[in-house]
């Protein structure tokens, strides 16, 4: 089964072979149940638990839409909503994550409108036996040096450590940040694992876009994080992104990789990384919009733990831009991802008829198998 959330506030169950929509679940505002838009938008990727339960959060746009976290049964009925009868102060942007034993689901909120107040990381009991008042296992306020953290991505290691990525506002710009948080159970408050609490990936990007964990023999041996920008001159005046290697135990930044160091055409934000069975890291580079447009690239990169450096294995140019998506590795080792063919700059305004499909607005999906040999540098 495929599950897709949309901006219309509905979760769709789609047959993977026929594409038929099997059911729709509509989010809701408990205070105004008749309002079709009261549940907010679903901008997070849904999380599917081993028993088929689907978890996701909502993004309330405007004063009448609500922010809440949902658990939906495989048949499209509501298992639970948190909070049950109200709305949270902050929205959900990062996709949820599951503990290694599947007993806990984690979700983080996104600080939105000024004046900014701290968002939270939530841990929820998954058990059907948990009462609504006991559903929340714990919550943690997310701040770095007194600044609220805008969370954008979550990942959970094999030892249960929760890794959170996002950004803070500082001056007239933003700083990408990452933290490691230890879940010590319902009877103890969670704690930061790294001495610094949060680490800053302050090499020129706006926010942490994705986190991938290298697991070996039941241990998280490496954290890889990518950074990105919205790509307009109103966000730091920067357009680049980097790939970072981080020690998951100490939070030390071990190495960073700027794709444009190997290829001057490999420019723009990086999407979320994916790690192959042999440890190769796959990542997409956005490219550049506008009159001087540059196509995006898919990169395969190796990390040498001894030398503490990244080496590009291969690069593939796509016909368009790689934007806001997460590459997936299939059981055959193939790499699958979608691209946008948007030919418009991020701050260009054009008007179209309601039934008109603008040129360059369709998406293309790729399945790739890269060369087995490294590219010459």
C-alpha cells in the first residue's frame, strides 16, 4: 500500500499496482468538525509501523486550521489524535520516526510565525492499550543557546538515540543545526548526548535538509547530514549545500563535502542522503533555476573514515532539478528519485488559466545504476 498526504488535509491510500485510491482519511478540527479544511495540511511523509498503523502530523495554515499528530489504522479509520480536542501551538514539518523496538513514535514541531517560540520533540506510546491521557511519553523543548530550533528532519539510531536536524535564526540569517537526544523512558526526562547539545553546520547553507545513519553490527557508526537553501536572495543570499560526516557519539564534525569542488556545475542545495549496503552515500544536487539554469546531479560519494574525507564515485546529470525529495534504494540496489522540471525562478510571478499546465511543471522519475568505477578527479 502507498500512503500520500496532501495539502487538502487528506491522507490517501493508493494501490501500488493499479494506482486506484482505496480510501481517503480527512484530518479535522475538533472544535469545528464541519470545517473541511480545519485539520490542516499534511506536508510530512507518513510513517508506517510494522502493524500497518500510519502516523503523520499536520501543518495548520491560518487561524482556523489545526496542528495535531495522527495515528490512522490500515483501513482508514482513526486510531488516535493528539491532542484529542485542541490544536498544538506549532506545526509539523519533519516526518516522524520510530524507535528500534517499535514501541515509541517520535515527532517534532516547527516554529513558524514571529515572535518565535520554542518548538518540541514529542515521544508517543504506540500501544493500543495506552489511554489518551497517557499517550504522551515525554516532550522536550528544542532550543540552542536560547534560540528556538525549527526542526526539519528526524532519524533514530539502532540504540534508540533520536537525531534531530533543523535550523536557528541568528541575526539576518539562519544556521543549520543537529542534535542527538537520548530517550531514557517514561520515568526520566530525555537528555542531549553531545556536550554542546546542538552542533552547527555553519558553512553557508540555511537549514539541515536530511539525516542518514550508517549502522554496522547494531551500532550507529556515522551520521551523514545534508544542508540546503530555499534558493532565493531573501535567505542568507546563499544557494549552496554540503554533505557532512558527523561522529554520532561526540557530535564532532569529521568532514564536509561541497559537490562543486569536483564539478563546477554541481551547484545548489542537497536533498536527503541515502546509504547503500556497501556504505556509499547517494545524494542529489538541486542545480540552478533562471536564465542561467543548470541541471541537477545525482552523486555517489564514499567516505574514508581513516583519511576523514569524501571522494566522489560517480555523477549523473538529470534533465531538470532535484528538489525537496528523498532518494530511495531498491532491493536490487537501484537508486530511485524524482525531479522537478520547473523552469521558473523561485521569485518569478506568472499567471495561468486554472486548467492550464505550464511548460516545465511536470515531474520525471529516474531509476539509476551508477558506474562501478570511480570517476577521475
